[in-house]
C-alpha cells in the first residue's frame, strides 16, 4: 500500500464544540434581551444592537481560539466576586463565567498602568477580535475591581459601551450607586470614572459596539490628569 505521509488536516474548534463558552454567551444574550431599559431610548437601542449582533454571532458558530490563561493581582478577589454573584440579580452570568475561570486571560489593556491601579484592576475579553470567541462587530468581556478602587477618568472614541454589574456595588462619576443587575451606557467619547465599595470586589460585564476597525484597535488611554480635572470642574 502507498505510504501517505501528508499531515492530517488541522481541526478548527468552534463555539458549539465548547458548551461552557456557548452558555456563557447565551447568558449574556439573555441579559441584554430581558433586562430593563428603564424607559431610556438610547439604552433600549443599545440593548437591541448587542443582543441582535450576539445572536447572529452565536448562530454563525464562530471559531474558538484558545488564549493562554493569565492572572493579575486583582484576580485574588475573583472567587469572592463569584460568591457574591450567586446571591445577586445576575447569578446565571456569574455562574457561567466561573465555569471558564481557569481559561480566562486577564490583562490591563493600557501601555502604561499606574502601579496602584495594576494591583486593583484587570479585564478579560471573552468575545471579540482577539477571542477566545472570534467576532469582529462586538466585544464582550468582564472587568474586575478590588475594594476601594478608583478607575481613572477615561473615554472610548467611536465605541459605545455598557456596563452591567454582576457582583458588588459601584459608582460612575460619583453620582449614583449601582447594584448588581444595573446597566450604565457610555456613548462614544463620554468621560467616565468608576469607584467601588469599601469592603467587597466588583465584577462588571461590558459590551462594546463599534466599527470593525475601531474594535480591532481601540487605542485605550486614560485621560490626562489636567483634562480629568477640567471635566470634573475641579
């Protein structure tokens, strides 16, 4: 018999092959489908964009590309955040995230991160141009904060962003307290700053909507101290 030494075709892993990732995205989709817009038209429109785009991505069964798991100092608080999420309004999403916790790639996203912030903040992308679930028109992920954290003033050019609290209380621009289940919408260019409660960590889910080019290279930058003070009227 002839000896066929040609290499076997490479197997592509897709979303449907990994149920834990699939159910995590379905929890995200349900959150944006059934959550309240609070009477706000912009929030209602944003929710629709996120869930419709996500539903189409799930139906397309995209490629799943494994990334090397990576921790940051703040991930020491992750188990506590999961414990608190179990008793909150978004328990399903927190539980689904815990199922893939050992596969998450936590990162900073900024070229320069203040030393204090590097100990108290990190995010992980679960769907987007960089994976692990590949998508070009939407980014979904989670950001984790330690207690008593101030995430400095920043904005996202040409990107519409929403945060939904999964675990812990937080404040944006120090004008209200947001509990698990609450949603905040930041339109492109909106300056915002996040502060977290004194005793417990805070885990937020986020969604970014924008052009493919912008999502592939968001150019994350913290607002300069001088500009942040001007925005805050200091």
